[in-house]
């Protein structure tokens, strides 16, 4: 097998693994869906244009993927949900878990940075 074929196979495998993880994220509350689908799109774009286009045009997730890929946009509803889930996890870690205080502070700093990133992304693409 040539190196090009090996890389194509690895990208295709990564794409399908990420689609599977994204599918699991639909039913598992704390497993994200969209980030895995974005990685799948990236991998498919390097291995199968047909699969990449199928993902971009998916009835449910296509608009989210296209919004991110084309404009770096995160829908308002997704922003609100992600901030709420991060806040809930931080409260859980700080109040009910037995995590050391320093770990909770590190978690708070990371989640704050992620929240700032999410909130500074546009929530709509350019109007056409």
C-alpha cells in the first residue's frame, strides 16, 4: 500500500469513528456531538469528498456544520446550552465532588476561557 492510500484509509477511519462518537453524543448528555462531526468532516474532506458533502448537507446537522465551517458561527441556542452545561459541571465539581480545590480552580479557568471563546463567536453567518 502506498503512503497516500494508508493516509486516506486512516482519515476515513477517523471520520467514521468521529461520526460514531457524534451519534453517541446525541443520546449521552455530556458527550458533545458537533465537535466530533466537525472532526469527521475534516477527516472526510481528506479521504472522501462524497462523505464530506453528505455530512455538510445532512438534514439535522448540516446547517450547524456549514455555519461553523463557512462563518465560524455557533447558534445562540448552542452557546446558551454549552455555557449552562459548563456552569453545571463546575458547580458539581466545586460542591459535590471530592476534587481538590486547586483542580476546581484549574477547571474554572479553563471553562472560563472556553466560555469567552464561545461567546465571542458570531451566532449567524453573513446575511445573503
